[in-house]
């Protein structure tokens, strides 16, 4: 599947993502700036914070309780479409997913 990350400066990075990989791992593999994933996807940091494009919000699922707590400490402003990219897993239904990377 393909995922596109939109950066604050207007650039876009599109990459192939294997089914089952989380979007934080995919962003790191595709050298997406400002998606760090310091905790490796263990929900103990918010360094993989992204905004889900409106067209994809329903398909990416609901924010879990631990994710909700971690989004409160994200460096960039928390918005209704905020997610931790480590909590979004690649699947065929998400082919074409667009994520916006906030400036820290």
C-alpha cells in the first residue's frame, strides 16, 4: 500500500508500506522528518504525532485511552485529527492514506 506524508513546508513524501507495519515505522523507513518514534511504538512518548487527513479519519479508527493520554503531551498542537502514527497499522483499506506531519 502507499502512504503520503505531507510536511509543513509543502513537500510530500510517498512510500510503499508493507501490510501490518505501523505508520511510525513506515515514516522512519521513509525518512519522514519530525516522525521520530523514540519509544519504538510503546505508547510512552508522542514523537510520532501526526494529523490524519480528514478523508481518512474514520478509516484509521478511534484513539485508544493510552494514546489519548500521550497526545496530551505531544509537542505540536493537539487537534481532533491527531493520532500517534505508531497506533495506525497498514492494511489494504488504508491504501492511499494521507498523514500530515506537524512542525514540532
